[in-house]
């Protein structure tokens, strides 16, 4: 079984204890991120898929993952695949998760990006979460990560709602991903179009939510929110 993955938490060493506690209990605000602009948010955690010596920080040329506040939101350029989350970002009951993600030129790579939810035991070997991703061929997928294994809940499926970075794209494309957790079903949306719905019993919903980014992905995340239905 995979050993405990490298887990990085960025904390303001000089900040008063009460300020630390306050930051840890409030969901991150993309308009008012924790810490200075263009610095790594201090109370987020990055967990890589595989253990190792990968680094995260704000010095773009000297780290494996560049992760900074960039109002509104956050900019992330990955090397290795990872999840990114704040401990106060949680889902419970019937709620809607939404994230607006701007995707930059992937070159020839076909790597996926999106959101995860239902996160439990994120710091241990018995980690589990479900995730909803898109990739640059117009497809989406819903999967589950459990321990050191993954399983498919809904396979890669093409949908016209998924925006693609193509030869004529000047800068970036935006994909707004949303998950609505209802009494009997969980609905998945890309750019406000429903792409699939699944029985609630087949999806893990309650728990921590965050971002799931595969290898060598360059994105700007302008929103990551939870609202009641």
C-alpha cells in the first residue's frame, strides 16, 4: 500500500495563535485570500498522489508546484498530480459546490483538472474522496480515490459543454464545474449544462472539498464555493 503521501501545510509562523485558529475555521475567500497576493496561501494543504520530495511555493522557477494567491482566487501550475484543500471547506447535506477554473495552454498534454468532495482521512493512508474532472478533449469523468486505488463512478464521456483550449484560443478557456447534492441524486454541471446525474447512494458527498489537478496543469481558480440548496 502506498505510504503516507507528502503533505504540505503552509502556516504563518509569526501570526498570533488566535489568528491561525480563525483562518482555519473560515472558508477561503477568493476576493480576500489569506496572506499577501502572489504568496502561497498559508493554511491550505497540498497532498501529492505519490510520496516524494516535491515542493510547493511562490518562487515559480524553484518549486515543483507553483501555488499562489492571485486575486480573485488562486493560480496553480502543477508538476506532479495533487489535491489542494482548505480544512474549513466542507460539505454536509444538500449543498452546491461550484468552481470556475481558467485553463491555460496544455501543449500536447491531455491532463485532467477539476474538483473533489466527500474527502475523509485526507492526511492518512486510508484517504478517500470523489472527484469530478474535465480534460481538453471535451470529456468529463467522476471517480473515487480510496487508499492507494481509484475506481470509476462515471466513465470519460464527451459533452459539448466542456470548453477546449484549441489552436484559435488566445489566452485561456473557462470551465465552471458544479456539483449539486440533492436528497436522492447528485447532479453534475459544466458551464451550467447538466452533464450527468447519479444516485446519491453511489457518491460520497459529505466531507472536505477542494481542487484536483493532474500532472503539468496550469490553471487559475477564481471561485471555489459551497451554498445551500
